[in-house]
């Protein structure tokens, strides 16, 4: 049980980091926004436990 909870916390951390990177890319280089999008969506799905 604790391992699952630790993984979920890690996935949420990665989700917020990739969100910050994605927003940063939108501000600085909008054309490169798509680079961070797959990471954000993948970790979001893993954090919700849907996969």
C-alpha cells in the first residue's frame, strides 16, 4: 500500500514539473510547447491511476 502511495506522489510531482516546463515553453518558445505535452499527459494519467 505504501509503495502505491509513494508512486502516486511521485507521479503528481512529475506532473507538476512537466506542467511548469510546458508553461515555460509556452511563454518562451511556443512552437516547442508540444515537446512537453506527452510527458504532462502521461504522468497525469498515471497520477490518477487510470492506466
